[in-house]
C-alpha cells in the first residue's frame, strides 16, 4: 500500500505555520514594548505637569516655566511618535495574524486530505479483510461439502 503522497508537504505546512506563529509572537512583543514606552512617557509627562503645578503654586521664574514647557513639548512629541509606532506595529501584527490564519487553513486542507486518505485506506483494508474472510469461508464450505460427498 502506498503512503500518503502529501506527507512531506503537510510537514512543511506545519513547520511554516509554526514559523508564522513565532513571527506573530515577535511582533506582539514589539507592540508590547512600544506600549510600555508610551506609558513611561505619559508617566513622565504627568510628573512634569505635577512639578509645573507645584512650581506655579510656590512661585517661579520665567526661565523655569520655559524649561518645563519645552521639556513637556518634547515629551508630547515623543509620545506622538510612539503612538505612530504603535499604530504601524498594530498593522504589522494584524498582517501577521492574517498570515498565521492563511497558513493554518493551508495546513488544515492537507490534514483533511490525509484524513480522507486514511479513511479510504481503512475501507480498502476492510474490503481486503472481507474478501479474505469470504475466501476462507468459501474454502471451508467447499471443503465441508467435499468431506460430506466423500463419506456418503
């Protein structure tokens, strides 16, 4: 009996799916790092705002206000850049998810083919067993008839 002819292709599709899953995991990790950086920036912005409020209550010099304002503006720009990075990384993650789904579908097709192949193989084996059983039964019946005819 022949073996499943797409076995190696199924193995390759399975490996390809695992590669795509690992790529997706890497992209998700990058996205988490970007989000963590954004949260860090927002935390720093909030601290600067609190320092600015404290400065306003206690009196301040125009130079101090200018310095805090410039620093806050830099943090806002960095946050905006981080938001853009997050947005584009989310697009990459979605693209990788689609690739994983496509590879899963491809693998599933070959798994279904293998399943059908195995079912057909089992049916062939059952048919061969039934033929063999019929042959054995016919032989026993024939031999039984031959034995009776010889005794009479």
